[in-house]
C-alpha cells in the first residue's frame, strides 16, 4: 500500500479521484471502480460543431497571450488529443501587413487547422474590417475577445470592458458576422464584477447575433485570476442557449476535464494554464475517455519536451525571444522531481539558450543515465515533505 500510495502521489496529473481509488483499492476492486467510472466517460460527447467545422476531440487549447504562438500550438498538437487551437489575442487595429510582419501574432502553419484567430477591439467597423482580412489570411474561425481583464486592454474599451456595454457588444458581433463567411465565436467572462454578473444575458446576445459558439471563463473582470472558476455559471449559460458552449477555467487534470463535461453538460472544455503545466493533458484525456492506460510522462519525456520547445522556438525567432519563452514555460511546467525549483531558477537566470540547454541537460542527466530513478526521486521528495511537516 505504501508504495502504491507514493507512486500515485507523485504521478503528476494523475493525482485526482481516479488516482486515489487506485491507491486505496489495489487489485480487483479498483479495476471494477475504474471501469465503472470510465464507462461513464465513454458516453460523453466527443465533438461539437462550430458552423461547418467539427471540433473533435472537444477539448481545446485556450488562447494565452505571450504563450500560444504557432510553435507552442504545434508542439502541443504533436502530443495528441487536442481538438483545436486559437491564436493569441490580436488588436484589430494591428491587423495591417506592416504591423503583422512585426508582431507575427497571426502566423500559423497548415497543420494547425482548424484554427481560430482571436481579435479584440472596441469599434465595430474597424473590427469587422480586420475580421475580413483575418478571413483572407486563412482563419477557419474568428473568435472575438470579451474577456481580457488587463487594464491596458479594458482602458481602450476592449476585452471585458464590453461586458459593461452589451448593446455595443451586440453591434460588434453582428458587424463581424456580416463581414465574413466563416463562423464567428465569442470568448467572455462572467461579468465586470460580482454586482454585475451578466453571463446569461451575454450568451443570449451572442446567440441572437448569429454567433456559432461561445466560450465562458466564469471569473469576473475584477476577479482577474483570483479565486476559482465557478463552473455552475458555465452550466447556467449552457442551459440558456442552443449554440455550443465551451467552458474554460482551472482544468488541471484529465479527470477534471471529463468531470466538467459530465457535470455541466457543456459541449467542450478549454484548457490554458493546465496545458503549460502538463502539455500531455490532452492525450491523457483521450486515454482516460477510452479506458486506456494513461501516459505518465517520465523524466526523459520532460527533458525531450523542454528541448524540443527550445529548438522549435530557435527556428522561428531570435535567441532573446526564445529564452523568454522557455523561461515562461518552465515557470509553469510540472517537473515533479527533487530540485525543480532550482532548475526553474537557473533556467530563468541563464544568459543564453546554450546555457539554458546545458542546465536542462545537467538536471535530467542522472535520470537519463539511470543513476537516479523516479522512485528514488519520489522517496527523496517524500522525505523532504515529511521533514517539512515535522518541523
Ligand atoms: C498568460 C495568459 C494569457 C491569456 N491570454 C488570453 C488571450 O489572449 N485571449 C483570451 O481570450 N484569453 C486569454 N487568457 C485566458 C485563458 O484563455 C483562459 O480563459 C483562462 O486562463 C482560464 O483558463 P485556465 O485556468 O485553463 O488557464 C490568458 C490567460 C493566461 C494565463
């Protein structure tokens, strides 16, 4: 029992309900419980429609400014189980050939399809004109951002500022939809603050404007990223409209994702920070749903992923940008081995990508050469944990 418990405790994404069942009831009974639970997951819908586009599987990557560029999206798509990706939010005013050559936010490769391109803006005519250009770039879907809480964005009347002016949001959505022939979606928050929750109204306005699907992150603008995402709000929005509803917020494991689908009846689940922590989460969701053994990334997989990301970045951007992107990923990436904090710190202080690679190689070398085992690492973590608890 001790060993089984330890293995589960350190198996990263596998620490949820199912992991606990396996830990506590090994043998025939755990198998029974697992198969009962996965039988339930078998019956869940695994796709949704955005206009003529089928999104399958119905688990998608959240747009994250500064993170989900073409390299990150392609890296995650290559790991499997990911139904759709979206570009980082792009200000409609910067959809000009000159600005796009500089910011490159709308760069993508054919293997990323279907791809949604996300725009923000406050002027319906300007956003509609940008949407037309984005359609010409080859976007499969236009996604409009009505959720970004950053004061820089809301100060200009963009992002979640539009939650304070739903008639304008309605005009915006209609203008975009009329400008393009591809489907248009809306990503929004639950309201400006707790006193002005208007997510059900916003969902209905989007549907009435001919929007093909909506994504709700159920925090308010004022909440930022504090507290937790209230999925009951997402379930309420789902019950209020007939178009597909995708939920976003705090999905950190395969069990979380399938539980959200089961409990709220949403059409899809969107994952952001959880995919930075565990880029294999989409694959694990597919496996859990199919009642297959769940892939648990080993040190060699984590080493490979970090270096693959570094090299893919270097192929498309200057060294200093690459360094910044790797620092950002490693800040969120779940290493789950002793010394991970020092690894993060050292990569963040490195002065070149060569140095970053050396640090990563040196950190993982004892595992790759077989000098350390994950079990020994878990043992050490256990000891550290016990020492902390006792002190
Ligand atoms: C660093 C970061 C950047 C983000 N950028 C965007 C963005 O450009 N457009 C957008 O609609 N949402 C953006 N979001 C919100 C996410 O798409 C998502 O709705 C939110 O993080 C909650 O999901 P999560 O808990 O799975 O991360 C961003 C979130 C983070 C953490």
